C-alpha cells in the first residue's frame, strides 16, 4: 500500500453526475407543473371558458344569468338551465340530460310525450298529490299545459359532476341551444 488511494467525491463519478442531472430534471418538472397545472396554454379549455355550472343563486325576481354568459360559451356546448323552487340555478349539459321515466322526453299524464329537442322551457306550477302541473313552451312558441308524475327526477352532468333534482323541487327548466 505504497500508494495512497485518492478519495474521489461522489459527485465527480458517473453515477453521481447522473443522479445530479436526474434530481435537477425532477425539480424543474415539478416547478413547471406547479406553475402551469393545465399545460403551457391552459389546456384545451380554461376554467373561465368552460360551461359555468354548479349551484348559483339567482337574485329574487331577477334577470336571467343566461344573458350574462359569454356567447362563445353557449356555442361550445348546449346546456339546460335548471331552476329550483328556492331559486338556485344549475347548468347541465344538454347531451345526457335525462328524465327518470322517459329519458329524452317528458311524458304528460294525458299520454302526450314531448321530446326535449322540441321544448324551449318547462315551467312547474301547482303540486297535487301524485302529480305536478306544468306549462311547456315549445321551440316554435306554442304552449301546452298538462301534468307529470311528481315522483319523476331529472338528471344530467355538470362540469363538476353528476346532478339530479326531483320534480317537486323544480321551478323551471330552460333549454339553451
């Protein structure tokens, strides 16, 4: 052991250099993910450009929040504005909006079935024992009055998840195409 072994620093060895480079790449990638969680351009659709949904409170007797929605937003995805008896508003996607009994139509107690694509709005009126009076406004402007079963439920998807509401808790449904 005439020669003294030189102790080499870990960082100057090949495994040390590779470990250092990997740590640097991991740190830079983590920083980019934190700074831009939806990609460099905000992803395909930024949260502000998405369909606003969820529960929103409408001012009493107030105006429609549909007029405050950007026109581009309404062209991107057709929605259904669901207004509860308490005034809360929820927007669900028209594609996938269903009635619990008849899927993509409402069935009046008189036997008449009206597909959603022919309906502009449904106003929910008086509640009777097992039925709810409704006024249906068609896309051509005609109105029909009738009743639907009060046990029905409407369901659909919002941008944050599934939504369902019972007929007895409804005030209005408006189809925004």
